[in-house]
């Protein structure tokens, strides 16, 4: 691929609900740009973007693809993101390097949850954006309805640039609102101009007036001319719209048919006309030598620096670190410094990825997006720069995973292979985490949703030939006591020669400190138990609290007091007193009204107003205590509740079902509370059953 200078680059992220047509739009763009000789389709599994076997099997994107499209001397880097919330981390990575966004809406399905999420993501990043309405070849598509719904949600800034023309139920052309001209597609792939149909005149007047109002608001001179009834030239309108689209005060709405490859020429032209090149955007990091702000601003004349926004670790195509060049011009064999890892990275060759294919390039200018192969230590969200000018950029905020399942190898001996494969997958996807929970004897896989974890299981089988079983996780219960007990235990063993003798009298009671497993004290008088055995007694208690007598869960909140006992001058030993203390603990614990404690989470659920009743009703069924409700963004409520961890199992699926995918949740550990009798009984029985099986 040719080298492009900063002013000739556009970095555009495609966002929208799953199935809104992002991947098929890329196919149409690539086809019209001459990159392919025929368009692939999601159903046939032969698209540029969805090259992964899991994507072709499921017919939807599961990771962001980079497709650079050359167009009339410009390079449009398209970041095609997954539409489903299961893979939100992919979209967040792409947004961290995009300079503008296209939000796709199906003219057939209309505004969906993913549409609103995409808008909210752009709002947070303050990204210039436009809407593209797909499926206009479908009889049931309604461009007018989509525009009305968008205007109801986001106000006057929503401005249709085109209006569809239908003849004999066919999508045949469009009206250009700026030019006030109608155009019809012909067999050659170009357009023929004709008079605006009568039925489009009223809509054209409304849309045109809205555009002129927006143009007038860009300057006092234009405002005066507008009120005086003066006409603006097409160049004046486009110049004003460029400013308005860039600052977000106007959001254009375009439309087309991906299948028929209609509407893409105007879309590509408007991307180049209205979206900013990187050198129009701000980008700043911190110089780590003097802690001063480094204004990179995608300036090719400044010291080299780059940001790693994504990592691909694939057994078929290798490892690539996807970067955006924030300043300077990168060249092969450059040596860059990674401040986060305190290491130098020799770049080797430079690449541009197009789906699964890597194409070598001579250099990458500031603002461009490319790929580096086989970086040794660098990871996603790391910064690269020169040692003379070491710079670090703000790491992209990636959603934290809250859904987790227990997993284990189906085939013995695969544990190491699984561990290595998961290390690669977690390097690729920052919303994925593998955690060893040794306390409960389990390994956990964290993700955004249960579906994401199921897909990970499938990828492990398909790509790495290892099979895992996903199961309900064991919850980290605790054990404690509610009363005081007084007990003694004498450990006596004779087996020829020296025997073993240790005798303790102890009390056990609640300590009141639920952060600490135990508190040990001794009040022995008269040397009944020599001082040198006190540490052994405490060791016995320390060992015993690791696995409680009720259900083998860790013990918390117990005070153990050694007040008496006896010893033998020959047979007593540290081991004997340790064993005596351990056994005394087990007996005394069970005599002190033992109870099982369950972990409680502080839960936050964010949902649209209309779903609060259903969500609160469901929380009550899950033994949650709703603590309050706060209005947040327009039309959304934050519900605060305390809920047992046991009840969070599959909550993501239930919340998704109740709120049509618009609800989100997060939680953190709050405290332990006594588990209800039926819960404790069931847990003790399950633990006994597991121990019997083991």
C-alpha cells in the first residue's frame, strides 16, 4: 500500500447494533474502491472483516477489524467493530484511536439498544459522527421514521443530507439536500440527474431549512444574511457544515443499500469532506523526564511516538501490535522505548493490516494506523516513543468484566496448554481474565457476558485444540461462631520409645473483628503449658482456620484463648501441642453455635426509567436489598442494592432479557452476612458430596 501523509488520512470507527450492516458496508466500500472483484457476505462467511472461523460460523463480528480503503488519493482507515455488547472492549479499543464515527442503523429495524450505546460512546469521546441508514433496498425500510426517531432522541442537530427516492417499490436514487438535486443510479454504477419528484419537495424544504439554520449559526455574518433572506452558495454551506460536523453541532444522516452497493460513493465523499484528518485533532501525552505535557497533535515533525491500541495473537497469522502513530514518521528498523516496561523495542518491518492480511509499508506518518510484528514485551495500551523524548499516553478505559464461570480441562494433561492459550486470548481481549482461586480450589474465567465466555471455550477448541468445561463457580463462603465455648483436648500417642503428648484447655468466642481469621491469646498461669509451646498452639489454630469444621470454608472472627493444659517432660513436643490445638479448635468451634457466612456485593444497575420496576422486582427475588435509586443520564436510573454473590449467577443474561440489552451492572465486595438456614444447609450438603467424590 502507498504511504499517505497525515492530511490525507481519515480514521473512522463503525459502530451500531449487531446486525445493522457494519461488515457488509465495509465490503461494499472495498468493492467500489477496487480492492476486491466481488463483494463477500456475512452469510457466506467470506468478508474481509469477519475472517476468524468463529465469526464465519456465528455470522457476526467478535473482534475489531482494520480495513484501510484508498479513495481518490485519500486513505480511510475503517475500524469495523462488533455490535454486540459481549465484545464492548473491542469497540472501546477502536474508539481510542478513531477521529470520527459512523453509527449504522438498519432502516428496517430502526433505533436499537446498540444505536444508543454507540451514541453514548461517541459523546464520551466527543467524536464527530454521522449516521448511515442501511437496508434501504428493503420494502419495510423507513428512512423518514429513523430520522424522526433520531431527532426525538438527539434534537435538531440530526440533519439528513439525503432523501431516498423509490419507484415501483425499488430504491432507485436520492435527493441531495445541499444541492437540491435528484439523482438516479444507472447500470454503469454512476448517477443520472433529474428533477426532484413532487412527493419529495415538502421533505426537502424541511431538511434544507434545518441545514440553513445550522449554517447561519456558525457566524454572525451568516446569521445576518440568513435573516435578510440571502442565499448561501453551495461552497459556503459545505464549509460551514464542515465546522459544524467537526464540533458535533450537526450530525449528518446518510443512507444506502450495502447489498446493492448504493450510497457508498456519497458516504465516502462525505467522510473525506466533513470528517477531520488527524492533524486537525488534539493528542497529548506526558514527557516522563520533566512531567510536562507533550503536545503530539499528530505532527510529523515532532519526535516519534505511538500508542498500542490492540494486540492480535493468532496461531495462524502471528502476533501483531496495532498502533496509531501520534507524532513523527515511523520507519522500518526504528528502535522505540516503552516507558511502561522500561525496554527498547526494535520495530523491524512496518505493516498495514487489511482484515487478516498484512501488507508491508515503507513508513507510517503521524495519524496513521498500522501494525508492528512480534514486539517482545509491549502490550495493549502501552506507549512507544524515543528514549530522548519518553512519552506516555493515557491508557484507554476498557470495561471491567464482572461475569465469571469456573472452568477446568476436560482432558487431563491439557492444563498447561489451556493456560498458554488463555494467556494469548487475554492479551488480545482486555475484558477477559483468567484467575486462580486457590482458596476455593477453582480456576475462574471472567468476561463481559456468559456468551463471550462460551465463545472463548469454542475458540480454545477450534484454534488451540483444547477443551474446557464451564461450570457454576463456587462462592467464597466463610465460617464463624456466635457463642462462647470451653473445650479441652489431650493428644496422647505411644508407639515405642518417645511418645507424643500435648494437652490444652481453650475457650473460643466471637472476636468482633470480621476482617481477621482469628485472634490468639494465652492466660496460662503456673507453667501448666510451657511458654515455648505457645507458638505451636497458635500454629495449630492458624492451620485449623484455613478450612473450617462446618463446610471446609475459611474461618473468620474467632478469638481463641489458651488458659490451661498440661505437658510431659519427655513426650511433649511442638507437634503434639499443634495437633492438640487443631483438634480443640474443631471441637470448640462446633460447640460455639457455628454459622456459615455468605459474601454480599454492593451492586449498581443502570437501566432506562421504563425498566426500573422489572429490575427491582427481580432483585427482590434474588434476596437483594434495594438501598436507593439515583437519576443519572437523561432517561436512566442507577439502582443501588446489596445482593448475595450466590444470586449474581447468570444475572447478566436476566438483565439483558429484561431490558432488551440496555441495562448494565457492576459490583464490588461489601461484607459477609449470615447465610439463611436453607442456603447454609444446601452448601454444607454440597461440600460433603464433593468431598465424598474426591
